[in-house]
C-alpha cells in the first residue's frame, strides 16, 4: 500500500485506513518445493471427491449456468449425518475463515471484550478490528497451555482454538466445559480446525450447551483446502444468527463443485479416518526424530508440530531450510520467535526434512 | 427465526438482532420447471470451461489438497487482458455479491449517506444495514429512469446499477460521467451485472476517474452463476482498499475450480460475444411478442425485461405462471408491484412463456 497517497486515501472508509490484514502462509510455485508451511494434508482427498466433480460435469448440463443452492442443503445434510447432529445445527461457509468472520459478527460485537489466548490463530485480532470488537488477550502459561481459569472473567465472548495453533496443544473436554459453564450468557467458540488429528471434538457437547459454537474445516483433515468449505455446529438458535449474517453478506458463498466434492468427502468416513491415522503416525515418528536432533517439540494433537532448538536460531533455521527448498512457518512474535511450525508431511517428506537438517544445517 | 426466544437472542450481537437479510430468487428442484426468475443465462458457458475443470482434475495431483492462490493471480491476469486494464486495477471475489459487500465496507462507511435509486438491487439496503451505513434513496423518475442531476448532492458515495435492476433501463456513459464529476471526493460505484447485454461499460472511464469503481460478474453473461466469481475494476489505489478489506475477512475466497473455469471463460471472447448476441436477439423478439399481447415493457439493455399488463394483476400473473411451471420474479414493493421481472430464455423457452400466457392465462 506504500504507493497510495494521503489524498487518494480520502476515498477509503476511515475505519478501513487502519486495518491490518491477515497474511497467510506463502503459496509459491517453485519446482520440487516441500511445503510444510500452511498445514495442508499431504494426501489427496477421497477418490470419491473427484468422482463427484466429474458427476457434476457429466450429469448436469446446468451445473455451471445456474446458481447453486443458496443454503447448500445437500452439504448440510452430509455434515449433519457425519457429525450426528440435526441439519438445523449446521452452518456452512466459504472456508472456516469465512465461517469465523460471520461468527465474530454474529456474537462478538458486545460492550465487553472477547477473550482469546495471546498465542493463537492470528486472524482473530484481524476479525476483531474489522468488526470493531474489543479484545483481551489472555497469556498462555509458561508451558504454552491454556489455563481455563483465566476465561472466567467478564467478557463479550470467548474463542479458543483446540488444538491451539501454532502451539499444537489440545484441551480436554472437561476443561472446555469449565469455560462453557463459566459463561452462560456469552458464546464460547471452539475452533477445531485441527481436531481430527487426535483431540476430542466439542461437537458432542452441543446439545448440552446453548452457548457453544464449534467451527471446523475441510481444508486440513479432508484435504480440501483448494475448495474452500468450512462449517459450524451449534444449537439452532445460534445457527440462525449465522444465517442472518451470511444472508446479509453473500447469498451463494459455496459453488456447485465445492458442494458436491465436500458431500463426497463426508460420505467416505473410512478413507477420512485412514488418512488421519497416517498423519498421526507420521507425526509421532517425526517428533521422535527431531527430538534425537535436539529439538524440543510441544505435545501435538494437530497435523503440525511446534518445535524449538536450544542451539539454533529459529529465524535462521527457517531461512536455511528455505534455501534447501523446504518451507516451514516462522512467526516473528514475542514468546514464539524461537519456534518453527512444521506441517506433518508424508513419511518420505518428513525424512527429507530430517535429512536436510542433519546434512546441511545442524 | 420465529422459534428463537428472547432469552436465546441474548447471545446475538445486538446489531445482528435487527438485520433484515436479502432474499434471493427461488432455486427449486422441480421437473420441467422453466426458471425465468433469477436472471441466469439460458446457454452453458464456453466448452473451454469444462475442459479447464478437467485439466485441474487431471494435471494437478495437488488440485484439491493445497490452498488456492489467495490473490487468484491467474484470474486477475485473464480479466485484465480481456478488459484491457492493468492487473493492479482488478479485484476478484466470491460472486459480485461478495465484491459489493467489500465495496460497501471499503468506501461507504462515511458520515454522509450513500445515494442509490429507490428501485434497484435490493441487496444495497441490506449491505448498508450490515455495515451501519447511512443511506438516502433517490426516486427514479416517472419513466423509471435515473436522473443523474439527483446525484449531485452531498453524499458518502453513490452506487448505480447499470443497466438498472429490475427496471432493465441503461444510462449512457455521458450521464455516468456527470455523476463522477459531481462527486470528486466520493467513490461512485457502477454495478454492471447486466452490462454485456447491450449497455456501455464504464470500464473505459477507469483511467480517467480516480473515484470510479466498476463491478461485474461472471454469473450472467458468462453463464457461471454456479461458480461464484465476481470482479471490480478501478484505479489501483481503490483496489488496494478492497484488498485490505478482503484480507481482513477471508484470505482464500475463490477455489481452484472457479479460478480455472473463469480464466477459460475470459479467454474465449468469441463464444462470449456470440452467446450475448443470442440473448439480445431473443430479448427483442420476446418484447415484440409480449407487446402484441398487451404488455408494456420497459426498454431493456439486460438479460431480463420488466413488464406490466394494464388489464392483469402482476401478483396474480406470477401465481398463474407458477401453476404452469414457469417462474418469474415478482416484487411486492411500492411503484413496481404491477410488474414482472422476466429472465430472457432461449427462443424455445420464451415461446413456452408466450404460449402459456396466450393459452392459459390472458
């Protein structure tokens, strides 16, 4: 934005002049690059996904010229069935980023500040600024864990990533219930982008707590990052708020291919579970190997790990890996600027990472 | 929302409790239904679009598991080339509805009210409420035309649909220039969802006016409603505001299939022009035939017409057509509650409409 003059800025809404947008991980197009920086799944989605896209092309002459179902009913049905909830308890959006944006608008514009950890998904402060939401960041403890006692103070809502990112550490459902019980008049959002890699989902608490919203995505565990489908599960009175917001913003956010492909994914539970198991197994192996190399790795329930090495600077390691064609994510932020966030690849990819560290760097 | 109790409403952001969402035209799944109610194109998109989707599936093992390019650079390049502008002058979003939402946030949150016609796209008041934007609706004249003199008063911005919807009437560029010149410190948005069916595009004015934003969609003239791709053209300092907003809301709004398909559409200019010509020809024929039946039809530059019959009630006609399997759009609003908005179909579809009116209704 450096080329924009003060005079040209007069056209902008005043509040937009102050925005500090989110910066996603890089998506470069370099040959033989090993991308361990944006927590994508190393495996393709269920083969039924490609078949579903082919079916859209083959069977529906009207697949492209007609608007999609604005309610994405087929997708909500597939999610409801897989998650064992009622269809009125399902909201869908253009990636969980859009679902989260609608959640912030629907529930968090309150007089009191919302609460979230100081170290968590860095889009939360961005949404908050976008909607003019007050925030209070709660420091993780010295082990980078969330202490749920901290979420019992007056607030306008709570959002917790579970497992947390980029720390990878998960809370148990008993701890989440403490937060829910402490905030009977405020919405508590559990952002479960990474839950399928070993943590417990709070979806099973939805019928019990009228203030719970659980957000998930198909981008990680279902290998559909390229398609943009996220969803929320909550009691229907909260889903209604999300629908009111969505229908005041964009009537048809999910296209016909995305609906069909995501439906196919939710209908292939066996493939989904098998791929998640493979990622979990690879994670445990990688943690062992990095520990042997002297890394300290936080206990991960995600498809990534958060690792630090007492003898090597994290920013420098990131740069050295990059020179060897391996991208990891580095956050130049207080408390975590000596950590690398490393996405779990296939065993072969993880071996390339470990070998590169051994041979070229450490 | 009737099932939600006051007590449950305590979870909602107070401002969200007041929202009145947009209601899109119906998308029912009825056999042999003739859908002339949501201004879709009766023809499929370029065959190159399907080929592009197949290429994504066939050539990219990583098509689905990896995030799309957050900037959709390939799509911006294709649009820039087709529209003869620089890539820095292009913004893309998840349908023009999302592009418009970002436009309202980026430019229209000002102290003064934005101006738009009393009869126009009914999403504008919805966006305005969503973002807390003050509005002033300017009545169309007695011929349902926009009088540009009315847009020379103090305002926080102007948005004009051209051709207007649901009236179908177009403004000339000389009139649009009057609005641009009268508002040198405010953004003037020309929403050109229907421009390709016979009106003049304001894109050619972008280099001349630093306050102009032109919004278009692939949903109508490019037969890609099922895919959700809209775009805006403006000088780069205005595009930067839209990017700041977009990147504070959703990093990756356009999926890999949509990017590839829309690129293919923009690269097939000959097909695009031929299909638009067919719709225009069919429109002129349909207007003649409806006029013979006693309808009064406003002069259309769109892929729909706005028609009234002095002897028949419009709501009743809508219902009678529905009983015969033909959907048209009816707006129960002041000034236009005796009009039908009828999407232009193929000649065969239009004949079914005319025959049905003759045989069963009039």
